[in-house]
C-alpha cells in the first residue's frame, strides 16, 4: 500500500532549532517516527505567513527549503516529479516533497514563484488565513470582508495560477475564500486539491468545504485531503475547547512567559495542548464520518488524507502522532471499505492526480 499524507508543519520546529532527525518527545512527527510509520510520502510545508523568523517572507521560505534539504539521507528523497516518487517508493524510501502554504513567500513577484518551481514545489496554497494583495482567504472573506484589498483573485493572482499549471505545480485551495475558490475553478485547466480540509455540512467551520466546492474539485479531477483537526470535524468542539482552555489559562500564560520568540511561544503552546486536549477530543470515528461523507457525495476517487501534523494543538482521541496513522486504515476496514478503496484514500488518489497534471 502506498500511503501519502498531504500536509505537515514539522519545518516550524526545525526553524526554532529542534533536531528532528532524532526521536523527540514533542509534536506529531520527527524523522525516526515517520520512518517507523506506514507513511511513504509526507508533504512538508513551507509556511511564512506570519514571518515568525523576522527575515522577510521570501528569505525565510528559502531558508526553510534549505532546512528540508538538510534532512536528506540514504533513506529520504525529496521528489520533484511523479517518476521520482514512484522510483523512491519502489526502493522503500521516505518521500518528503515540499509545498508552500501562503503566497507571502513569493512577495508579489512571479520570478520568486519561478525560484521555488525550480527548486521543486509539490503544491502552492495561495493563502493561509491572511489575505494578500492578489487573493482573499477564507478567514478574511468570513470575518474581514470589508477590509479586503482584493476580493477573489486579481490579474496577478490569475497569473500565479496559470504559472503553476504550466509548470505542473498543484494548487491547494484549503485556506482560500469562496470567491478565490470559484475564480480558480473558472480559469483552471488542471486538477487542484484541498490538502487539509473537511466537510462543511458536517461541521460548519470557515475552513471546511461546502458541497458545491467538493463537487467542483471532483469535476476538476482533484481530491480533498480530509483534515482530522477536532475543531474542523466536530461542530461543538470549539465551545468545549474554550471552556477547557479557561481551566488551564495560567499554564498557557506561563508557557508564553518562558519563551522568547513568537515562534517558540506558539510551538510550546502547541506541544502542551497536544497532551492536554486528548481528554476532551472526539473519537477518530468522527473523522472517518467526513471521509464517508465525501465518498458518498463524489466517490472514492476524490478523497485523501491531510493530517496537518505539527500544525495542530490536538488530534482525535488516542491518536497521538504519525505512528498512529494506521488507525485510519483500521477504521476504514471496520466500516466495510474494500482493500482497493482504502488504498485509494490512503495514497493512490494523489498519484492519480499527479498523473493528470503530468499530462
């Protein structure tokens, strides 16, 4: 079985000095745990939307690329093509393709996008939660619509999409707004994906996809990587989490005071919450419900997994880290999915998408 996970924020930990080439007691992933897990392909994310390093967006993104390439050893490959993925898989290598979340990294310059294309980029997500001069995010379209500089995509935004498609780079729509989404639908000629989103009809969160969006992704022959974040899969979890956070407010404040940089504060709180939240998180079955929903709506060929490991402060109950990724297989099997169907969800569907864009 080929297993692909479409979204992982491990690089943030590397940027504050963690050595993730060794087993760590923090977070959801490190290189030893990934090698032990069932995961063959783990997409590592270059995320610079908050410029936590203070170097500027483009320079920080370049540095993050360098840090990822430093991870290469005899058992790790950073693939730049479908053929490299297939070859590495046949040789039992761990695949760590690089993707960018948030167009800040290109700093409104198409030549900067070409720089990352030349270095190898698996997909580009035009926004994180922050809107840009050329594209609006789901967060801002929902909460800050009157303050947007650009509603949807402008001409430069359309050029970004076209440039990616011409260079066989996937577009990721997980964080973009609905207007931006439909602008991409209107101009795209290739499949695109939502790397880490879930179903809005089951959990009405601004980060989730509505039925017409899910159907549009199917019609473009893309896929939806279902996200297990409890805030995105259980409608009432946000209220429950807020009440829980109030009980441990002093602990969180102490963590902030003990760390100096914004990045260190954020990651330390993540690590703390990853342990504490387990007592209130929903069962993995709620996550599987979102897979079921999308499968029933558009079919088995358009579903994948986008764990968002190391970008979350909690996972479903007793899902500790990437070594528990096998729980997804076990749960799908228990629900009656056939072996070939499970293989599609776990990884073969993204290979199909890559074949489509490679044409």
